């Protein structure tokens, strides 16, 4: 299955990398974190239903699923011929409050 990224997901992926690289001054951790996230996303090519339904946590997001990738949550939606990564959010945040997916 093809993986597509929303603009929001791409932006947050870049923000995660930049935060760890610049604010925490740790290039190794930045690369390692991104690698973990991208590896989890890559699993969706063969196993799109591997993530838990987000609707089990909040009914407003019934069409979405999520994967845990280290400290981050990968929020995604399955379509007939592709998986769209809707967002990537820090898992320890109040992510349902900040989640903006369409």
C-alpha cells in the first residue's frame, strides 16, 4: 500500500527533528527518533491495520488509527489504495486537544 503524508504530518516530522537537533543539541537522537518514526510508518505498507483505532479513545476520530513510535503517535487513515499519515504528535501531550485532522 502507498503511504502519503499530509502537510501537517510533514511539518510536524520536520519540527520534531529540528527540536531535537537544535534545542536539545543532539544530532544522534534526532536521527534516531526520525528513523524510529519512519520505520513504524513503513510497516503500514504491508500491515495498514496494525495501529489501534483512535475512535476507541475519542469517537470524533473514528476513521483514524494510531501507531506508537517511541514518544510519538503516528495518526493515520486507511483509504482503498493508500494510507495517509494525518499527523505525528508527541504522545505525552494532550494530543486529542491539539489534533487537527480532516
